[in-house]
C-alpha cells in the first residue's frame, strides 16, 4: 500500500504499522510521530495499523532560537 511519510511516497506491505513506517525511513530517536495529523504515542507504534493513503509525519526536535 502507498503511504506518505514526511511528504514522500513510500510503499509498505498491507497491514503495516507506524513501527514499519519508522523503520522504512530509518528514523533515529528522539522523534514524535503523527498519522493524519493525530499524535501516536511510542507505545502504540506496533499496534497502530496504517491504511492506504495515510500521511505519516516523523518529526525530530529542533534546537535553537
């Protein structure tokens, strides 16, 4: 299935979870994740199933002023 991760299209297997999306882009902590603008807690990554066309944002904190 096709999903959008950080504004780039990715192909993930049917039944993929947020954990699969994080692994697909090799994200390194710390980061926060949202699916279709809804925050997903880290404890839910392996449980939160994705659907065709979902938009996943994996955001790292930025320091500075």
